[in-house]
């Protein structure tokens, strides 16, 4: 069996944002977002369900899934495989925008409903944290008093998740493993939750149309090209840095050698002659005499 790589934004929306994905998305959000909450999501509405035309071209950098929960909270779920400058600001901007556009003119502020921005990323964002999942809210920075829970940013960093299939302890582990590894699975694991098994059925390439497979192929190809471009830029930067460092090291070594020679000549030659023999400036030689 072959499954879609759910780390691609296209496949992610196919699995979690289709019209028949409600139970899958409820299970996923309850495991990732509401794991320790006293109340779980019982119902939701998927906003702008997945369809083929939603991918207009490989220039799109992300596609998100939006859901409105039964308490009118809004959740924005995004799969991002490529890091880029300003990504963390864009996540905050999107959350704030979805929060602010709820009200029309003259409506009361108490009508605003919470917005959660859930970002699953295939790169490390917070080196200082070993947690796979990090959550951020508005709090007082010294006493950690909660100001407001209406905007929450949650990041799932896939590279930090190291568990193997036999080490999955709960449904949260299973969902993270699913997103991280679906594209490399050859069968549906028997120990998976039934909802995750259904998610794998949705990702089964045998159940996709020709157009869907072509769209997925184009997205994977685009992402591979972008990753290679980033890798090439990093390698070029390292190479230039090494060349610059080597050149600066040689120049510094030569200067240090000239200074040592000049020190040995201070008692026998004048400044001008030492300058001619070593290449050092008169000012440097004068400083050596101090």
C-alpha cells in the first residue's frame, strides 16, 4: 500500500479538510489541542472544505484547514514544511486577523470567540525547548498571570518526535506519528486508533483520482526543489564563510609575523625603514615603541 505524505500541505488538507474528515479532525484536535482539557470537542464545521481547484499552482506556500467548533471557537490548522523569514509573525498575524474580523461595525467586543492557530512544522522552531508541542498565550511576564485565552498559538515540531511505532503510548503519539510517517508506511498498523486508520484510508493513493495524484506529485516536486534551493544557499554561505575566514586568518597571521619582526628591529632601525621592510604602517610601529 502507498500513502500520501501528509507533511505536504496538499495531502494534509486532503486528509483533514475533506467533507468526510469531521470525525478525523475532531479526534486529531482533541488529541493535540484538548488533551488535558476537561471538555472535548463534540462537533465542528470545516470551513472551505478541500477540493482540487484550491491548489492554483505550486507558488502557494501553505494551505490551511479552518474549523469552527461547537462553542464557536475557530481553529486554524496549518502544515508547513519550509521555514522562511517571518513565518512566526505570519502565524501571529493570521490568528489576530481571524480574531478581529469576527465583528462587524458597532458589535460588542464580548461577542469575540477564541482563535487557536495550530501549526505543524517539519523543522525546529524553538531550540530552547525539547518539547514536541509548544503552546503560547498572553500572560504577565513576571508573575505569569493569564491576561486572556482568546488567542493561542500551538506549534508541533515534527523533527523533535523520535518515537517508533512500537513506542506510541497514546492517541496523541499516534497522530503525530501519522503526520510524520504516513508517506513511508506500507500498511495500516493494527494498533492505531480506528479514526487514524480512516485517515490512512483517506491518504491511500489507491483511493485518489488521477488529478489528485498529479496535484500531490507537483506539490512534492515543488517542495523538494525548494528544500534543495535552501540547502544550496546554506552550503554556499558556509563555503563563502570558510573562504573569508581562511583569508582573514592568513592576513592576520602575516600581520602578526610582521609585528614580531618589527619588534626585533625597534632597537636598530628607524620607523620608516622598519615600515619598508615589514609593510606595517608608521602608526603601528610607533605604537610598538610605547
